[in-house]
């Protein structure tokens, strides 16, 4: 899509977000439009769903999409199951934990993947420049900040420590929202932080030192997060789930092949400076889920004691 068309679409989207939102009958001649709320996190990972909305992919599927932000995927899961959101974006570990507890969650689309390149991933494990911590194994007995506890951050960081020959079980974690992590590192409140973009750039600008690309250590081309819904919605409105999935896959495919337009859409839902946006390391956004990486992550979660056994991936994944 030419840039002027995307810019116009983004402007329209921002105007829509500031309006009262009464658009339920805008597509009346074409049929019923479903109002759908999806829980996301204000990070680069979810750029495709914002881009897809701006480009009209959800409108094509007769979906009036509202995006609501939360601190992490662990908080989004109960909101979806409680009916507050129809769909949600959550890290893979949180979804595996839900499946292991027989929660009625079902993945409907891929979310995002690691680049698979050490040192050039969109997330990383950082320490202060003058920290005595030289590599992941030195984190034993130290405290790492995670945006939510018992999620993919813990599993990935422990994978880095284990790979480096350290005692993964001895690493401690404390919960801090992504925007609070760099200040906490600088003040000495924590020994290390694990951040994704755009907060990775904030860590770099603060002079922090990257000691691992933990998503890369966890599994090749790791499926970091996915979009999901409740079994209740699937039973009640399978056609809506199908249409959401179609729009999401189209959004992922477009984002993966148009990084410049991804950087542009970030201005619609974040306050990232354009200069910082230009420096961001982008995730991969394949349309299909890397099932092997999900299985590998489940195995790591069992090793770390987050799971007692691998859940049935066929029941969780599409």
C-alpha cells in the first residue's frame, strides 16, 4: 500500500480512537458489524493488529475492533475468560499454564516470533554497564525484573542461565512494568532486567549492557506470543472467531513484509520518538505458529517447575 494511503488510514484511526466510538451501524447495508474488544500490551509485538485495523482488514470481516492495553499476558487471560475481552494477546507460557489448568482457552492466531539471531533480537537481558555480572550464569542469587511473574520471561532467562552453565533455579524475579525497569536497574533496585522493544532501546540509550538474547536461547524462531479466545466464544460464535483469525493472519503477513509501515503505525498507539522508532529491532510476524518452539518452551517450563507436565498442544493450538 502506498505511503500516502497508509498515512491517511492512520489519521482516520487516530480520529476514531478519540471519538465517542458509535460506529455500530456504519456498515448497516452490508450486514451486522460485531463489536470486538481485544486485550493487548503497548509494545512493538502487537503492531500488526493496529496496522491491520488501520488498513481496514478487520472492517472487511465486519469487525469493529477496540484494542485495550494491559500490563502483560497473564492479566489478559482471565479478562478473556471472564468475557471482558473477546480475544487477547498473551505470551506462550501464560497460555501453556492456562491449558495445564484446563482453562477453556484456545489459540486462534500467531502473535510474534523471535528473530532467532543472537544479539539482534527484539528483546534482551540487560545489566548496568559497570555491573559485576558478565554473563547469564552470574545471575544465580540475583534479582531480575519481569513485566509479569511466572511467564515467558522467567522461562527464557533461566534458559540463558542454564545454557551459560549457571544455576537457573537460583535466579530471583520481581514484577515490574516495562516502563519502570530501566529506572529500577539504574537505581540498583534490581540486578538485571528483561525488556522488549521499545524498552530495549531505552535500556541501550541508558548505557545498559546486553548479556543475552534469551528468546533466542529458549528455542529457534521462538513463538513468543499468540492471540487467543475462550472456548465459550468459539461455541457461541464460531464465525466471528473465523473472521477475526482471517483478519489477524492478513495483518501479520502484511506487517512482516512492511517494516517501515510498522514503524509508522507505532506512532498511533505509543509515544516512541521517531528517531527511536527507526532504531527498533523488529520481531518476526509469521502467519503460522511454530509448533516445535511451543513444544520446546513447554519442556523448559516443566524443567523449571512452572508446569508439572506438558499440556495437550493439540487442544490449545489451532
